[in-house]
């Protein structure tokens, strides 16, 4: 047990060392693009928050990310209006971007600086709650705060996606932000989402990782 404690303690030290040397400047155009989007959405009254790589910079182990990931609440039936509004300002990254977005609920676009932006079209009650729980968070004292999903919702979203990089991000989040994780909310929300996806084993995998890290 002492060896496990030492291993987790060492892991925390390594993560803190990486974080201490991390600079928001490493995000380049991504942060600037996110700020421009945020200012527009705040002015429009759009319900949104940033998820994915930008949220990882706050809650997990900072890493390189290639695009700005965010979610906008469209509701069921409001997708086309959101897509049309965004495409008046942003450029599609793929052919048939509108059809792809309507089918997959993700609009793949880029801004004038060619920064890639993935916009999830939220409609489910849980997705609305993610936005409601989001808050302005400072990634660096010298930069404008961004509206990020919570650490708990980041874990839920990552576990639902379930790709190898997602599980790496979850590990980093459990180490860095373990005191902020609401496991009761995870049980409630992730369990239902995984049932819809018919992958209930992912919840057990998450708890196994929690046990390994003593999170």
C-alpha cells in the first residue's frame, strides 16, 4: 500500500512539474480563437462552453491540442439555425459539412486564421446541464478566462468517448483535480450515457483507474 502511495505521489509531482513549465503561449492561435468565439457568444447570448483539449489545460495534464472543442446548445430541431449562423462567420473544413453536422451533431469549421474548431450540437438534458455547470476559468493569470466545462463533466465526456487519448486525459484529470470530482454525479450521468451506448463496462474501467490512483 505504501508503494502505491509513493507511486501516486510521484505521479502528482511529475504532473505538477509539467504544469509549472507549461505556458498558455504554447496554445498559439487556439487560445486567441477561443477568446474570439467566447466574446461573440457572450454578446449573442449563446449557451456554450469549451470542452476537450482546452478544458484539459485546466483540469488535467496540459498537452498539445490541434483544435478548439466546444459545445453549443441547439436542442432537437435547432441544429440548422446554429449551423447557418456559424457558417456566416466560420469556414467549413470538409465538403458537405452541413450534412455531416446534421448526421453526427458536430460542425467542423475553421476561422480566418485557419484554426480548427469542432462545435458539438448539444440537445440532451445532460448536455444542457454541462453548459449550466460550466464557469469562467483562468488558464493563466495573464490571459482572459474561458468558459470551461467542470472537471467532473470532463471526466464523464471523456469516458463516454472512450478513445485511448481520452483515458490518458482522464488519468491526468483524476491526478490533478481529484478533489473536484463528483463521483455521485458520475454514477448518475455516465451510467445512463453508457447504457445508451451499450458500453456499461467503461464505468467499471473508470472506477478501476480511480482505485489505482486512490483518487
